[in-house]
C-alpha cells in the first residue's frame, strides 16, 4: 500500500513526512521532481500485548509506504508545468493525503500571500480534476482512431470509449470519478489508469501548536474526506524523541496519542485494509489483507503453499483471546473456531492455518 503526501509549497508537508517516517532523512531532496519514500510501521497495540504474552524472537507489524511529493506551485507557467509532472507521481499511490497550511510563521514564506486552507484545497482539487481530464481526453482520442479500424479489440475499444466519454462528462461537471464507477469489474478495469479523483483522500490541516485542540476550519463535507488537525512541526519533534521521552512529553501536554499514529491508521482503514494476526514463539506478526478477505486468500498472504494446501483456519478474535487469558482458556469457553475457505477474515483475528502440501 502506498500513500502520497501532496501539498502546496510551504504547507509543512515534508515536516509531516519526517514525522510519519520517524525522523527519516530526505535523500536527494534537492533534486528536481525527487519523490522521497519511507516504509512506515502501522501502530497496533495488539501486537505489543501479544508480544508480552508469547515473548517471540521477533515482532513484525503491518507497514505502509509513504511518498513525499515535492511542494506544488501554480503561480506561474514553469511552476504549473513542474506541478503537473509531480502530480503524475501520485497515480501509483492508493491514497492521497493533502496537507494544507493553516499556521502562522514569520520564518516561512506564504503561498500567494495568503493563509487560506479552503482556497488552497480548492486549487489543489481543481488541478487533480484537470490532470484526470487530460488523461481521459488523450485516451478518447486514441480510442477514436482505434474503433475506426476493424480489429479483434474493436468491441472492447468501443466499450472503453463509452466509459471514457462518461468519465469526461463527470470530470467536466466537477464530480470525482469515484462517484460514477458502476461495478467492481469497472473499478478493476480503470485501476491501471491511476485516476487521482478515484483515490480516497485525507485532509490534514497543519496548524500552530496552540491550535491543535481547536475544531477544524474545514469540515469533512467541505473537504470530501476525513479531516485531521495537527502540527507538523510538533509531530516532527515528537518523532525524534526516544519512546520514553515522548511518553513524558505527551503526558505533560495532556495528549493521549500523537497525531502521526492516527494519520497512519486512518490511511490504513481508508483503503479498506485490515490486519489479521499470527502468534508463536518465533514471531508475532500482523498481516495486511482487504476487509472480508476469504480465509484461503489470507492464507496466501502468509505463504502460497499454505493457500494451496489449505484445510482449515483455527481462529479466535484478539478481544476474546485477551478476555480468556490464553489459548487454552479461549478454547475451553468455545471462542476458538475452525473456519473454512470462504470465512471472511475480521480485523484482529488471530489465525493458525492448518494445511497439507
């Protein structure tokens, strides 16, 4: 899974990236159009608890890859040209995190002489629509030529041309393509195009430290997605601290959880992903699968041989396991079940796959 951080220049986007990546140093950040990447652990207190119980040789969390795109500027033509090239890098991502400046600072230049997150969001969204519209228009022109010739793919090309014309009309009416996908089959077909307006969006309002407890200036309805208020500079400072120091700092500030962890979890959930767990003396691990993934496919996430030789999934939910105290007690109260291939795996399921190859 990939998440792209997108924002205008001076939005604090790269500070947020450093916080999310826990102090990750930007490599080659001075190069034009450079996209930085970092693999980030998904916070999961269940793994910590299970590791205390099983004392494994290693603990492996789920992960997400974050992309830090260069800051965008649409003030002049060279800036717009660079921005279009930059935005194209977001097509490979599964989700967009749009970072909006809502903080005052004498040391950080202001984009377009304003601090107005709503106007910044409108400008960014307009560019996303234009980028998708340009991609659709180019595809339509290619398909027009293709359907004019008697080929083996002519029927498929005509069907795709109808889809692209519908997408063009949708975008021209300032509606995201996510609103017009008619079926899972159609969604699967268009996924390869990487349309930006099909991706889940999280809006991050980057505010001064003294504003993090205040209500967001933009509602989820206005944003078209979830809204998270945080201070990127504060999060970057917290990420640089050792865990014990961080805990003391958070306690002194009256903060229960760093915003970085909430952001990562929101991203994980927004693309409909869940974690099932495996436990043992060698490893306690979180495995990433789509929500309601069949047990036999979840087995394949662990190893293809387990999927091929799948017999049953011995399953107990994390909450039931903790309530019981251990696996023996969970079995005694009937919380451990044997599930078949079609069982829809739930977030927090602890699974031991039985297989034979």
